[in-house]
């Protein structure tokens, strides 16, 4: 008689102390972490916490958004610079070197929406920033740190996509031209050529606004979630045309965030139903449903070593070690989580 599959594991550990809902997460490496990544969290109360994963405590708290929700966090290639975006209509640039934790610059955000910005490295000391623009359907592109305006991307006159909801700047290996993927209020995803200021392609992915997406530039494939009960997987061909490959039905509606792990083997979704769902990225086979939180999960993030973090409205951040990345294998051990077998029959 076959053994019953084991249930999904508990979190490796839990971070407490944000004192308000967690809306943004981002891992980065730093000297303070003594070799392990640090975790940044942004909260509804406007605070950014920097967490040590060794001591499992906050090593610093950044207060730069006037008590307004922090919606996006991103470190820059230099490693010690951090961008934080808040509902106070400010993008703050922080210097985290040598424990300084100081605001060194600020960029006004002209949109009250929930759209998270995006950055693309353009050199050792330069990067491009995409952010929601002044018009409700516009995206503003800036050269940083000079804050020089590159362009404003406005949909063609006959298109009515609504507000941009999520953005991702990227660059193909074959071309230096910056490209922008944008998910919109009408459920569509568009590919922009930033240099030409034109839409290369647009595809309808969802009947509801795109709440989160991630894009795998090596496979030229992306995945998005919305308020509906489905994920959309879409691809980009050599002619820069977007097309929906498949949809994956979910048990419950509402996805707040989607992240593909850096090794491009698995992806995780942040659910309104308080659950993290983990899928095999290429096949979209469900691998695990992580049931720990007691409120909406607003954000998920992967570290380069494979650790997964989930931030929730219950004011907690759960840290998970699932299907560890193996240095001696081309694929992760998709049958194990923290050394225990996970049976998909038990992952309903």
C-alpha cells in the first residue's frame, strides 16, 4: 500500500515586528548579512525594515514616506543604493553603505495608483527608471541619477488600456535597445520599444486588471495574475509579437504578485486567499500550496539562493526553503522541500 503523501512544510521561520501589513519585499546581498542575503520589507505604515536572516531581526528601519504605504523596493547594481516607492507620491533613493541609511535623492511620482516602478541598469553608475506618468494611462521614463526625462509612453489614440498596473524594463541579449513590458487596467500586456516610443505588440491576458507579472527574458515567456481565478502564461516571438500560450485555473480568485525564481525553475504567486502557490515554471504543474498566513498575501520574493519570502496583511513575513537550488544539477529537486517529499495529492 502506497504511503500517504506528506503535507507541505511549515515556514523555515517567520519575521514579526512590522506592526502593519507588508506590501513589498526584496532580497539583496550586503556586508551586514555576513554572506547571507538581507531582506527588505515595505509596510502599510510607510516604514522599510531591513532584516537579517541570521538573527531573524530587523537591523534597521527606514522612515521616508510620511506614514504612507510602501509599494515597491529595489536595490541598484551598486548594491548599497535602494529605491523605495510609496503612496506619498515619492520615490526615495537611499544610501545603505556602511550603515548610513540616508535619503540622498527623491523623485516625485505623479500617479496615485498602485503601479510599481521598474529599473534597468545602463552602466556602472547609470540606470533607467520606468514609473507611472502624469496622465492616467502614461508611463514616464527617466535616466537616473540625473533624472533626465527620456520620454513619456502614451498608448495610441484608439487604444483604451486604462492605467498601467505593473512595469518591467528589460533588454534583449541581441540588442541594446531598452524594452518595457506593461500590464494594464483592461487586463492587457503591452511591449513598448522605449527608443521608438511605440507599442510593438499588445495581448489581452485577463478580463480584470493585471495585478502582477514576471518575465523570463531567457525563455521570452511571462506569467501574470489578476483578480480572476486564472494565471496567464504568454510568450514573445522573434518578431516581438506577444501571444497567450495558456491559462492555468486557480482554486480561488485574486493574485497580488507573481515571481519567477532566479534559476527559472519554479514560480510563486501571492494570493488574496492567504496562500502562496508554487508551480513548475515550464510545465505550470502545481507543486505546493503554502497555507500559513491569515490575511491577503501582498508580495512574494525569491533570493538568489532560492529562499522564498511572503509578506501579508497579517503583519508577518514567512521564509520558506522549497526545492533547493542544487549546484551539481541542472534542475532543482522538485520532489522535496526541506528534505521531505511533497505529494501533489495533498496540495489542494
